[in-house]
C-alpha cells in the first residue's frame, strides 16, 4: 500500500544524476505485512562487510548509511552471517543517531564457520528454538538496540519444523525483543505454515530481472494472497544489471560472485549481451540500466520493497532515484522479456547453496 501520494515521476529524458533527482522529493513508503511502514526502497548493507570486493572502509560505509537516511531511506538490511557478525556492529553504529526513524532488519539461522572464505562459511542451518533465542540476544548486543525491528530466518532448516522455529520467534515478540517476523528463501508451503503459526511480515528472497524463480514457484502469489510483504534481495543482479560490471578482473579471488554459475566466464559473457539490451533501453528512456532494473522490480507490486546493496554514496543516490522512475505496462513487459529466464545463462547459486533455498 502506498501511503504518500506519488511524487513527480520521470519517464523519458530523466537526467541520470541521483542527487539532482532526489533533492526536494519525498521518498514514498510501502507497507510490509499488516503494518510495517518502510521506505519504498531500502538499503542492503551486506557488501559493506561481506561477500563482495574490494571491502569498504568503515567511515565510507557509515557516510553511505547517513546519506541514505538523508534521502529518506528508512529500511536497512543486515544479518549475523555478514562478516560474520561485523556487519551488524557497523549498521548498529552507523544508524545509532537515527534509531527512532529507521527499521533495522537482521537474520539468523546459519551454522557459521568463520575460518572459511565468504560463500563457504555457511556450513549448515540451525533454527532450533534455543538457537533462535541465542541468536536474537547476540544480534541485539551487536546492533546495540533494545528491540530488533524485523528478524528473519535466513534459510529454512530442514531438521526443525518451521512451526517450532516460528514459535520461538513468537516468544521473542512476546518478550519485546523483536517486533516483526520474516523468512528468507522459504517456499510457498513453508510460508503458509509459518504464517499460520504467527503472522509473517516479510519474505526476503532473490528477485530481479534476471532471477524470476518467485514468479514461477508460487512465492510471490502466496505473499500477495496472505498479505505478506516481499523484499527482493540482489535486485541489481549483484551489480551486473547496472551495466557497471563488464568483466570480472576487478573482483578479488575471494569475491563471492566468483563462485556463482552466472559469473563463470562463458555464462558471464552470454549474460553481458543481455545487459547491452538493457542499457540500450535505459538510454532510450534517459535513465541508467540499474534504475530500470529497480523500477521494474518495484512495478511488480506495492507489497514489494527491494534492498539494493551499495557501499558508495554516488551509487546509492542513483538507486534511490529509481523510486521515481515510472514504467508503462508495455515498458515493464518489454524489460521482463529482455531478460526472461530462458535467456539467462547459468544458475543463481552453485548446487549446494541452491539446495538451501526454496525449502
Ligand atoms: N537473504 C539472503 O539470503 C540475501 C542474499 C544476498 C543479499 N541479501 C541482502 O540483499 C542486499 C542486496 O543484494 P546484493 O548486495 O547481493 O546485490 P545487488 O543489490 O543486486 O547488487 C549489489 C552490487 O551492485 C553494485 N551497485 C549497487 N548500485 C550500483 C550502481 N548504481 N551502479 C553500479 N554498481 C552498483 C554494488 O557495488 P558498490 O558497493 O560498488 O556500489 C554491489 O557490488 C544485500 O546487501 C543483503 O543485505 C540477502
């Protein structure tokens, strides 16, 4: 549900300068679940400490968090596994001055081996009720907050019935330690069982022009039906949909993307051809490719709040400006067709990680 009137929206000939676009314009809000009001687009904070290279420095990351608040972003995403652990500390520190204005979402549920490289350190899942409680206590401390606004199970644990995990999360709501419940990468059946145990405010799963699983596996429809908010992660295709990542030379050996099928040389080159088409359409419309990608995700429903990740103020400004890019139904359709699932080369995750999703 949109609760602010739409501000001037841009169609053609929009200057591709984020700051210019956002000055003086108010960010719209959207509602996740029954009553969690957040900015229509959030900020993913993972890359500030985890997964991607080169690593960002703390002062730069904090400046980016502050600029996001200036621009009206109120929804911030972290997790215990990012770092691991350090990203929650960073986000808590950076947002401390704005605590009463922002919604901080974090996640629990991996067994973590911090000695392994990013992408391999999630050695299993642990959503036993005792770990749900322990993880919440630890996240509260690292974030430096009294209550976690939105607490997601990061991956469904095949060894623990979802009702038991959500039951433990509900106890934390009772105790005033968390406000809202979420799941990540759960399938439609799990989501229904969870929601019947305690209202689920948001489901977070990968969704973008080049990752459309949730359109096909019933997840988006189930969120719509049950009134659960949907939070697309990696809405910029981990950077590729911005057109800024034309080769992999700049990525360190430990950059998580190097482990993903779509980023293997042959697949990557084939996918770049699709990105060229996206860039051509962006030029036609007077915006940037990444802005088109974000506008497309946002156009799929007003219960959808993407969390593009960035470590840089300049990129943040462009991403936030995408909230003001309007697409006609014909443009949205054309974009969807440009990167339809059969055209994208390679899976989104290697096999072992893919097996952890959609349970
Ligand atoms: N639930 C889950 O399992 C899960 C999994 C993955 C991610 N997430 C969450 O979702 C958030 C977003 O996903 P993501 O970070 O994986 O992918 P993303 O948002 O699709 O893309 C992030 C990448 O794009 C680059 N970028 C961002 N804006 C740009 C712009 N305007 N121009 C050029 N490059 C740009 C960033 O680099 P710069 O830093 O250089 O801008 C970064 O490398 C994460 O931060 C995390 O909070 C959740």
